[in-house]
């Protein structure tokens, strides 16, 4: 009814979060903040709700959807709040941010995985144009492009790792339901394979760095051709960093997986 909901809540906040619930979690609802709900005691106890603030209602919908509960919508009419003794407890931007934060934490795919893959892709593209020193007109992609590309790869790889670690933690703490893909992950990737892959990457990286040091030795530790030498140093640094990250993440992932086996 007129005046039942503030303008931003009606036309921005509620439609946005309801759309995110449908898009990210496939929740079959169009008003995630409607407080008129009916549910069984068995369902509620199985949800094991954790939130204590305004996110409580969203958590209920998302967890019910992820657990395959039957959900149906019935139209109701929202009336203006007739209470006058207490000021409204809802704060638009504070509670909006809390909901968005909850959505992101409950969806590692959109918080970590997708941005991570995008960054890695951009980094690989940067390497593809910078290693051969490609040019477009007066624009030349050189070692400075390699630095930016390496930053994107390292940050993106770390973000992908965080997506996996967050997913494993959320499942082990029953924030999210069990995911068969995690079981397949633990079958395909274990601590030993992670250590081997990380060690090989770090070894290749250190080899490239050693080659750069050798170039410095051959120049009698004098000035070097930066454009040439950095094409050894930057990939070497990147591979060494990725290898080190892989080794540490393999140990941590193995620790998190102990509770699931």
C-alpha cells in the first residue's frame, strides 16, 4: 500500500536482493524480505541458522533453496507500519550492506572465483602481448605490461584459491550443504599432488631467477639490459610466488578437509 515501504527499499534494495537470490542461488521467490512466512519445525531445525541480524530472513530463504526445500509464494498486502512508540529499526545503507556482505560470503563463486578467473585471464593476455613485445601503432607492450600482468595473475590465483577454501570451510561448518564437487576435488587433488605442482612451479621460477643472476655475473655485476633481463625476472618471480602459494594452500586445504573425510 502507499507509504508501506521507503522508496529505495521498494525500487532498489528489495528488487536487487531478490534478483540476486534468484540469480546466484536459484531461489524461486520474488520478495526475499517478506516477513510473512510459514515453515515446518523440522525444516527450521535442519537449516541451523547462524545470522542474528537482518540477514536472518535471507539466510532462511537461501539455505532452504540450497537444501531443496519446497518453496511457494502467496500474494499478501504490505501495510504501513502503524507503530508510533518506537522509531523504525531498519537502516537503509547499514542493513543493505549487511545483506550484500552476507550474499557475497554465502557465494564464494561470485566473491572469489569469477573475479579470480577474470584476473588470471587478463594476466595471461598481458603475457601474450608483452613477451613478444607486440605493438599496436605507437603503443608497445613491454616489461611494464609484464609487471601488471603478473600482478593480475598472482591476485587472481589467490582469489581462486580463496574460493575453494571458503567453500570447504562453509560446508564443513554447515553454512552450506554438502557439495559433490568437493568430494571429487579431494579425490583428484590431494596434498601430495599440490606439493608436487607447487614445487615444480617454484623450481622453474627459481631457475629463471638464477638465469637472470647469471646474466648479471656475465656482465661482471654491472649494468644490465633491463628490457631483456626483466623478461626472465618477472616470469621467474611470478612462478615462484604461485608455487609458494600452491604449497601453502595445499596444506591448508588438507587441514580443512580432515573434518570431511
